[in-house]
């Protein structure tokens, strides 16, 4: 019964995300916490995505931190959503911090990870700084990141 409740909450939060209802998504996350129901990565990711799409990067960042404190596993999706939200908020320093944290935590990065971080730097007119702070290990992934590597190199 508890498993199905988590699934129902997750599905409802995902519906809120798709409808652009970030406030409702957050209310559902809070209701999960109040009922002492253990959140999962899917529910948290959907709520973060709702916040990101609603240009509420601070709320998405708060959820990421709550996840870490609650021992909910971070994923490529949670990192990408956070970095994308920071891009929309023109917070390039924070976006680079999260990209670096993603690489250090060995969560698999994707072209979305790099694209969002590069976009944040472009918006902050700080693309040159990316070469200085991005761990070289971030570029050790296979072909899926090669396009982002070219975009990065061309912008230098």
C-alpha cells in the first residue's frame, strides 16, 4: 500500500509538471513529507522539473538540497533539471558548480548537462571561465558528448 501511495504521488506530481503547476507539485512533495512517506527520485525529479519550467530555479535548487539531505538518490535527470533551471536564472557559477558536482559524484552526464551549463555561461557572458573550472574528466564520455565538446571549443 505504501509503494502504491508513492507511485500515485509521483504520477500526480508528474501531471502537475506537465500542466505547468509548480506550486501544486511542491504542495504534493510537502504532503509526502508530512505523511512521512519516503520520496523517490521520480517524484522529486518531476517536482524539480515543474519548478524549472516555471522559472523557479531557487525552488528547484531547494528540492535538490532536500533530496540530498533525505538520502534520495540524485540522477542525471535531477542534475540536468537543476542545471537547466540555473541556466534560465542566469546563474552560471551555480550551474558550473552543479556540473562539477555531477562529474565528481559519477552521475552520468549527457549533452543536456553540458548544453545547460554552456548556456548559463553564455547568458552570463562567462564562457571562457568554463574551460578553467570544468573538470577534464567531464569530457571523457563517449560520442554523445562530442557535439557539446565542439560547441564548447567553438565558443572559446
